[in-house]
């Protein structure tokens, strides 16, 4: 999967998730369903996913035998950045921990699963040739 195709499909996925969150937010204005600064978290996870994918693609194309280490390294760096973001967020905002964990990790796992799917498409393409 090329970078342009990844970005196109990823933007479609992000638009669907964002539209669902927006509909949930406006359909229930008296109760706050989304956590404070939800869209900041959404944007952060989008950007960190794109950066991790680009780093992984660089590793697949240029690193040869070390490509596995680069892919795993980018996933681990993404996880560490997300954990740091969660720590800073929880220190700054007082939120219900169950709601926060549900919203943050659902976004994290949706974006990460799409990234892994795209990487597997690239690795599968290499094995066929």
C-alpha cells in the first residue's frame, strides 16, 4: 500500500470515526459524553499514527533485514508517546477514568489496527514477488 493510498484510506477512517463522535456530541448536548479536549486527542492519535506508518514504510523499503526492528521500534515509540500523552492529560484534567480509558483506547486501537493492516498489506506484497 502506497503512502498516498494509506493517507486516503486513513482519512476516510478518521472521517467516519470523527463524524460518529460529532453526532454523539451534538445529539446529547445536556450530557457531556466525550471527554474534555477529545478533538485534541483525536488529532494527536491521527498524527502519531501517520508518523509511525511513514517510519515503518521507510524501514520496509530501505532497511532490508533490519526492517522488522524499525517497524517494532516505531510501534513502541508510538506507544510510549501515547502513554506520555495520557499521563500529561490525566494530570491536567480530572475525568472519569472509565470513560477516558474507553474513548482513548478505542481510538488508539482503531488507528493502530488500521496501521498494522496497511503494513501487513505491504509485507504481503513483498512475499508474493
